[in-house]
């Protein structure tokens, strides 16, 4: 049973890590051309729509990743 659980947690680690990286790269806050030269067009930014969904999904995936890493560490010891 431990072999199955270890394999499962390994796959969860890999998949959640890749998905966290993808979600972080999808978020394009401050990616406009004016921000490249130091200009900031917005003093306050509120996430709405798709940005808010991606932000929430990123947080959930990060929690899943950390949880699976901690579970795997507890399994190894």
C-alpha cells in the first residue's frame, strides 16, 4: 500500500508543480509596454473575471503542492 501511496503522491507533486508554474506564467500583471519603461498606469489593481479565477486556482494548486510534499515527507520518515 505504501508503494501505491508514494507513487500517487509523486504524480500529484509533479502535476501540481507544473500547473502552478503554468498558472503563474498565465498571470500577466504589469505586462504592458508602458510598464517596461517604468510607467505605471494603475495605482490600484482589482482582479476581475478570468484574472481572479487564475489567481484563486494558483493559490489552491500551491496549497495542494505543499500538502503533497509534506505528506510525502511524513510517509518517508
